[in-house]
C-alpha cells in the first residue's frame, strides 16, 4: 500500500462512490457492496459527475473504475427501478444513461480503465466495456443476463460487446445469458489481463504509470482515432490524418522529438 500522504481526497462529496487521487490517477470505486454495486439512479448521477471531474480537473491524468467489496464490480442496473417503467421510460433511461455515463467515458480524452473485481453483469459489463480497456481479477465473471428479465442490454452492450468479441460470440452470450469467467473473457478479447485478486489495482496502476510518461495530448488523440473506427458518422482514416496533423502543432510533439534527438527522456506537461 502507498503511504497516506500520497492520497489526495477529491473535493466532490459522493454518497455512492469512493474517490481518491494519487499522482494523477483518479480511482472511482462504486460503493454499494450490499447490493452488488448495482447502478441505481444515484450511482449513475454520481458516476456522471465523477467522469466530469476526470474531464475537467487538470490534476487528473487518468482514471480507474472499480467496485467495492469482494464480490462485485457491478451486477448490473438496479432491477428494483425497472418495475415502474413503460416504453417511454425505458427509452429515456437508456438514452440518458448512455449519454451521461457510458458514451462520456468512452469519449473521455484521458484513459479510463476498468479494474473488474467480481461480477460484471448487464450494466456492469457495459460499464467495463465503455472504458478504454479492462483488467480482471481471477474471480471476475462477465455476462449480459438481461434476456432472463425479458430485456436486452440498453447501455451500449449490444454494440460494444459485438465490437470486442465479434458478432457470433456476442449473439450467443446475449441470447443465452451465459456467464463467462475472467480467463474466457481474456481469450475473447473482452479483457486485456487477468490478475490475482489482491494485485488487480496495483497492476492497473502499473499500466497507467507507463501511459502517464507519454504525451497526454497524443494519448487523447489515440482514444479519439480508435473510437472513430466505430463511429458511423466518421471516416476513421480521415480522422487519423486530421489528428496526426494536429500533433504537429503541439509543444508536446516538439518536446518528444527534441528529447529523442538530444538522447534524453521527454518531459511532457
Ligand atoms: N439490481 C438490484 N439489486 C441487486 C442486483 C441488481 N442488478 N444484483 C444484486 N442485487 C442485490 C440482491 O437483490 C441482494 O439484495 P438483498 O440482500 O436485499 O436481497 C444483494 O444484491 C445480494 O445479491 P444476491 O443475489 O443475494 O447475491 P448472490 O451472490 O447470491 O448472487 C448475482 C450474485 C450477481 C449472481 C445475483 O445477485 C444476480 O444475478 N444479480 C442480478 C444480475 C442481473 O441480472 N443483472 C442485469 C440487470 S439488467
């Protein structure tokens, strides 16, 4: 563990999230362990505000999203909030939540990584998939079990699962509601690394430490260019040309190239 002075509490008080900032890495822990960290309205609102912090706070270089307790990352949307919804309520729920949390995470110009520490079901799997990449502990389990409730994924799951694992496997996983373990998730490309449960956060932080030594604007442009591959309103190759060109106007690129030519490490701001 790190000594306490390296932790800096973020000002925003949250009821359902724990947050900490350590050397530029903002960790957001969804904190409803007695309800398997299910995403109720309050969690969604607070996640949206926490992601806004990632966008706006210059002290934050990158973020980790994880779940509190030993069992769950997030076991889905809070099912108790579903019974009162009708057609319009369902559309509004999916539309709002996709916009204020899931798409906002995906398009965040700073890396947001999921550290999946247990069940990642339904909206929990969708939350992990909205992050830029995922690490999982050995006890993690992934699934889209909405069909058990007569539902389909509504927070981007039909799209992002298909992007990550391919059409056939995504269809099977969603139609059967079959849960997969961390190793199968890795084989399918849903997670990048599987770690021992106790080292999940440290391993996630290690990868982010490497990313933090790179040019932050270039990292943001990688996120935008890769996302363009899945955005039907954009030509990804054209987007790459534009973003590549923009790099040439930055101090960051001047510093990176000068450092290489002067045989020293770059100092990115
Ligand atoms: N929404 C609301 N509450 C949930 C929840 C969800 N998605 N997932 C779990 N909970 C609650 C349970 O109702 C239970 O509450 P209680 O103690 O007041 O009864 C508590 O969390 C613990 O869950 P429990 O089912 O007792 O734990 P378990 O270890 O036996 O099973 C799961 C864990 C994750 C397999 C099981 O909770 C589950 O299947 N959850 C629903 C998953 C789902 O369908 N997600 C998609 C929603 S669209």
